[in-house]
């Protein structure tokens, strides 16, 4: 079907301003095919059902809107952890700031190096899961990423890795426009923890494709930086094998626009997928959108979504989460909760929690609530002498705690919890 | 009445043998008790006899008045006169207790080619029998077992038994979760139903229920078999010495 | 047979048993599947401005009405059929339908029920509908305060496109209540129709509603004057009889200040191989302190067990709670139709207004249902409650689609949504698509949804007590639906319970 004119024009204009990076034969092919996907789908517009709550215009414009660099005196998140650090500045790998790319049980390369090789395992992953994730819902910005990504990291994990790998994305240029594509392949029985932090760029389009083989596990924790004006669209595409586990948690504080898409396919029996997010939004310009799509295509799998959003001063929180249980995916256990806490009268919470189920022996549920802080609790705390601001923070943290609990590594959970507490205190 | 021969049962989805050759004959009008430690297969026996899914009979047979039970659907066994008082009576939200009872009564009557009971007759009988079990009108209106206390659930099982008038009643750990008063009430209900044409198989872990419902015969079950059979004194023996001695004796 | 939970059963023993017997006689086939042999008068197939004019003329409508219809038609021609619902059906050829059919005997409108073709009356008799006073449905299930003969239901019956008669007119008139066909209302109460028609569902609202605005042939009209409690329940029974005939009825209910009315709607259609189109519009206006209860038992022919035939049901129903403290309650039992596309909604405009939506949707065989509600909170302290029970069996698809919207000015408002789906068999689908939009923080929204299969333990328990599988399923499903069944007026609750059981026949084993 022909695209609506407004969409076709915007897409053409955007694509004309970009050039496909060079690469080996397979890489060029992958990029070319992604490009034709984008052309066929067209870039998103506000009228699209999947973007009804989030205006994508600033994500698809030719130039990235400028974003001031947040001056920060605190130590970066994850700084105190024993980890392998990999740094990108405005979307470009910074070898000097990064550790040696060597760690027992892991192969790590820059995506550009991998894509220049004629034979590379990345061939079977780059753009492959993203392509699978295009049905039944189109995600053109992820295809755009596959076509035009200029940097990123490819990681192959063959063992249980001793320490987390930490990707840090620094933002130093007010008009940077970065497209980054990362690949992680966790081989059978292996496990790894991936940490991501930082705003990335003024405008950041990041895709992460993760293949989790049988009995393998992948843990993911990210904090999306504190720059107030940055914009980000991210996509995680993952496929899970038998008895594998995928757990992802995202903390978002600030940023003008954040759209985090997570697309999970449970293809092996007895696999587990957990995805969670905590977000604190402040100000009329703030919009944070979690869009999750979990497909159960195997038996006895478990999926869990926990999303909490605290919104104030006119901020908007969006949640679009779907559990799709395919025919034959019996004994599925699917759970989803999304909650908005509105700290004042101007803020908005918009949710579309969906279930689509084609198997009968399942237990699926979702819940979604939205409201203000509990007056009685607030009053109780104040009657015990806690000042209103602190009492509000306490209750807000308590609200977010359920999402933070989804982080398996307690050290990391504690650190993020403490950061949150500080940030809430400062903004008062 | 009930005749079980060499019954072997395993779990359907697991390679786990639970009953390993049970032999048991319950004569008309008699009360048999089966005692045994946890995991001996007592509850499995009751489920297999009543036709619950998840079990596979690998050998042996079970008949009720000469008719093969094991090939029948659960409702056919019920219509044939088999009643199981559940250890954990199932809650059915939204379905009124009375509705449930009447549907069951009429379904069985229909299956046996009898006239359905008119509402008036049905209500009269229910009220009468509920009263002796101290089941009030409110309990009859509430959804089946939903929000019932442990004692209420068990009394409700006995009420169903009284209404359905089965030939063969299996009581699966009916004493579990009951205080002394509730146990007394339930036992009285059961005793009132004892008659020449009705047999009971009382499955219990403890002897105390048998103080109230006096058995004619007591069987001890362990590891999927009946290891000893005797009179009421056998239950007392277990009460005093525990199962360990008996088990050791058999081995 | 069906689960009849009646603690007060003792009050009305005899009636109760008769009813149960009657239900027991119903076969597994669609109960209303015969057609009535009546000579029909048709307009030519298809729709165009001439047909629109013809319909208007046949109804002897004033010029303004004709113009209103033509404007709607013009608008409709620019629109496209919506595709967002989770339903699949072959392209409908809107020009291959009759837009007007009426029994020949109705060419001269009957003056009273006595003038109605006896065959027609027979039809309604077969449906078990109380066209005549003595056939009052009431008494099937006795409420504690129920006394024989006191409970009355006034009925407007719509046969294909035409209203064939309204009962209890005089008694209603005494109370100041206007209850007549919409075609009569257009002639006799133009000021009311002009003021309210299209004021809740605008002509341009959606594809099917716009088409309805152009071609609706009849329907019911209700006006309850201020501070009046309608002395009886009002009811419309719709039946599609003629082949290839679309039915487009239009219902307009106005509850003036401080009034109350309970309105029932029932629908059936004969069994046919070809699908039939039904696109109705219901508009309800609720003024200050008024309350309207609108209950539907929809039992259009669902198509056969292979998915052949059946009604395509595209319905727009909306209530506008204009006045402060106004209240509307939608209750629906959707068991029929091959395709259902229906979202009875509430606009909670008045402060302290309330909207409720109770729904049972059953889809068996190849049925597809996409139904739910919209609760638009505009006024302060508004409340809404949604209880939806979806049951899927066979190869059916059942979708709950809903919107709860708290506007910035709807301070201190509340919504509670409970949305449960039950699956029977591994080839059907159950889907939940809620939209939740909260734009102020003094309001609270809670949404919960679950999907599960019929509980094996419950079925086993019932079967151990002697019920067969189908009976056990019907009983458990009726329990699952209880909350909604309780919201129905008692006459309907009875019928609905039986329908639940009948609709699920053949779904197990």
C-alpha cells in the first residue's frame, strides 16, 4: 500500500540526508535491506496508532534539535563497581577512556570492525532480530538504525562472565545526532550482565539485539543519564532459547523525550523474561514512553513487566505493553503492571496495556493504575514530624521500589536507589 | 459394594508409581477406614476412584456393585453412587450453593432415569438437611465454598452427600482443619447417613475422627499398599505407637 | 440446565420450574433460526440519495429530516470502513443490501395491535416476547417484593425495518412518558427529535453511524418528563427477518431532569447462509439527577458451526450524562452475531455523574467479538465502573477494547475496571486492549485484567457431583459472569443465563 504523502515526504527527506556506511558484503546487504524496510514502512508520524501518545517528529527530523550538556558534579553511575568500561562520546567509541576490550569468556569488538570482516558471527544477528520485531508492529526507527548505525559494540559471551560490561554514553556536543547499534550473543549456558549509562547524544537512536541461547542468561541494567534536553529512541530486540533468562531494568530521570521499545520473543520452552522500568519525569516538556512487546511462542515461559512512573510539573508518562501468547504456547505465565503516580494536577499518564491470547492453558494478567500520593500516608508521616517534602520523597521512593526490586544484583539496585533518593531531594 | 483389586496407579505426566497393588473390599453398610502416613497414596486412591485427571491406572481394577468404575466419566461414577468428600473442597465463585446442589441432584436423577425434583421438594429437603448440619440460609445462598471457613466447607460437603444420597461415600481427610466442635458436627452428619445400603471409606491421618465415626474395619496404608488390616483397635494402636512400628513390622 | 441462582426461589416455585423445563427443551441449535413467511415490500438494492429519499418518504418525514439524512449520506460517501478492530470478515458490499424492507401488511400502519398481521404477532410469540399485555415476561424469576401482574414491560417491536407496535401506550401517556417508534416521534414530536437527534452521536461520528443516520428506517423513541419515574420497564425487540436486508434502527432516549427509566433491548434474526448487516445507533441523553438503565441481550444469529452466515453487528451506543448527578448504566449480554463491533459509551459531562458498563461477551465457533466501552470523564467527581467478562470457545476471537479518559477538569473522579477473559479450548483467542488516559492527579484509575482457562478443579468438582461436562462448564461460566448477570433486570437475567449455557453448547469435548 502506498504511504500517505506526508509520511512518504518526511521519510524521503530524512533518508536523503543520510549515507549508508561502508562494510563487507554481508554488512552492506544487511544495511541495504534495512534501508528498504524503512522506505517501505515510512518513518513514524503522530497519526500512527503506535505513536498516538508520543509525537515522533523530533526523532525523525533531518537535524537533531539541540540539547544542552548537563553539568554534573557527581560521580557517574556504576563508577564504584568492578566492571569492564567501554565509553562512547556523542556516539563515537573512545578507546582512551575505555578499558582493554578483553575479558575472560567474552569477545568484544567495535561494530565497524566486525562489519568490515567477510566472515563474522554478527552476520546472523545484525538486523536479524530487529527484522523479526517488525511484525506485527512496525518499528521504522529501529530499521533506520540498522541501516545507518555508525558505531557500537558486538559482544559474544561463551562463559559465565566474572564482571559486568559497562557501556557509557557521554554527551558533550549540543547538536550531536548518534546512531548506535550493539549486538550481544550469549552462547549456551553462558551468562553476562550489561550495564548502560549516560545520555548518549543530543539525539540518540540506539538498538540492542540480544540472542540468548539455551540455558543462557542476560542481565541488563541501564540509567539513561540526567541531561534535561536530550532525546532518545531505543530498541531492545531479543530472542530467548530454552530455559534461558532475560532481565532488563531501566531507570530514566530527565530527558525531553524518551521512547524505549523492548521486543522479546520467547522461542524456547521454560524461558523467563523480565522487563522493568522506573521513571521520574519533571516538567511540561518531559515525555517518557515505555513500549514493550512480549511474544510467547513456547511452553511454560514466564514473562513479567513492571513499570512505575512518577510525574510532576506537567510531565507525561506513556506505557504501551503487550503480551502476545501464540497458539500452542501453553502454560504461559504472563504478568504486567504499569502504574503512574501524579504528583501534581498537570501531569499525565497514558497507558495501553494489551493482552492478545491464542492459547487456553495460560494465566495472564495485567493491571494499570494511576493516581496521586496516598493522602492518609502523607498525613501519617507528617503527623510523626516528617516535613511534607521529605514525606513525599519517601512515599515516591516507596512507589518506585517495586520496580527497583526487579534488579537482581543488590549492589546495583542499592546504588540506583540511593541515586534516586539524592535526585529527588535536589529537585525539591 | 466397592471392590478394588491389585490397583496400580502412576502419575500421568511423571514416571512415579503411587499405588502399587491396592486390594480392598468394602461391603454394603460397612465403614472402612484407611489410615497411613503422608504420601502413602491415600488421597490418590480417592482421586483415582472418582476419576480425576492426571493419574494413569497401569494395572488392576475397581468396581462398584460389580460395575467397572475406571472406564467411567466422573459424572457417571457419581450417578452410579460414588461420592467423594474432598479434602480441599473447590471454590466456585458466582455459583450459588443452592443452584449447585440442585443442578447436581437433578443431573444425577436424570442420569438414573428418575424424575427431576421439583423446586418445592428440593428446597424442603435441603432446608431440613442443612438444619441438622447447622448450615444457615445465608450459607446456602453464598457461592459454593467461597469465603467458607474450613469447618463450613466440610459441613457443606456432608450436606451434598446427604442430598445426593450416594451408595459409596469416600471421605478424604474430612477431619483436616476442623476443631473439636466442627468435627463432632460433621461426624454426626455422617453417622446420620449410615445405613444398610450405604458404605463409607474414611481416609484419615489421625485416629481422632474414628472416635466419632466408628469404623468396622481399619486398613493401614503405606507406600502405595495396604500393609495391615484389622478392627477398630488397629487405629488405637497407631494412635499410641505411631506408624513407625507398624512399618518396621511389615518390613 | 442453566445455572439459576435464586435464593428467593421459594417465593415462586411453579414459575421457576416451568422455565427450567422450557429451557431444557431448547436444542443445541440456534433457537430463533426460523424465518417468518410474510410478504415483504422492498426498496431496490443498494444505497444512494434516491433510496435515502425513499426511506424518508415512506416514513412520511418532514423536509428537515430528509435533508438531515441526505447530509449524512453525503458525508458517508467520503468515509472509509474502520479496520482497527480485531475482526476479520469478507469485504461488505454496501450496494448489495436492501436498505428498506417492510411487511406488506404494514404499508398501512396499524392503528393498534389488533391491526397487526397475526403472522407477525406469531413471530414475536415464538420469540417469547410479550407483545401483548398478558404475555408479560415478568414473573419468571420472583423478586422478594414481586407480586404477580404488577410488573409490566412496555414493548416496541421492530420487524426488519419497521416498528410493528408499541404496547402500554396509554398507560405511559398518563405518566407523561412518550414511548413510540422513532418514525412516529419525528412526526409527532419534531421539537424533541430536532433538539436531540445526533446530539450524542453526531452524524459524522463513524462510518456505520453515519450510514445509519442516512438510512435508518425505524427504531424507538423515549422521552421521560422531569421528575418522573417511568411506571414500567420499556423494551424494544428487534428482529431481522428478510434476506439480504440491512437493519438500521435508531433509538433515542431522553431522560429529563430527575427522571428514571429502565430500557431493555433484545435482538434475534433467522438462520441464514449469507451474512446480514446490522448497524444501529442508540443515543441517550441524561439530564440532571436522571438515571437510565439500558440492558441488551443480543442474540442475533451467530453463523453456523462452520462460520457461515450470521449477523455483522456494527453498533454505536452512547450516553451523554449532561446533567449533574446523572447516571447511566449499560448492561449487555452479547452472545450472538458473527461479528460484533460495539462500544456502548458514557460521556460524563455533569459533575458527580456516573457511568457503569457491565458486559458479558460470548464467542463460540467462528464468532468474532470486539466490544467494550468508553468512559469519558469531563465533569468533577465523576465515577465509572467497568466489569467485562469475555468468554471464548471454539475458534472464536473475543476482544475487550475500552477507553478510560480523565480530562484535566474531571477532578476527583474515579474509575474501576475489571476485565476477565475465559478460554475454553486451545483454538480460540481472548484479547484485551484498554486505553487509559489520565490528565489530572486527583482522579484515580484502576484497571485489572485476567485471562485464564476454565478451572479444571471446578469442573472436576461439579462432575464428581454428577454434572456432565457441558453442564459443569455452563455452571462455572455463569458463575464467572455473575456480577454482570446481577446487573440485569430480572426478566433478562433469566434469559441471559440460559443463553450463556446455550451459546456454549458444543464447546467442550
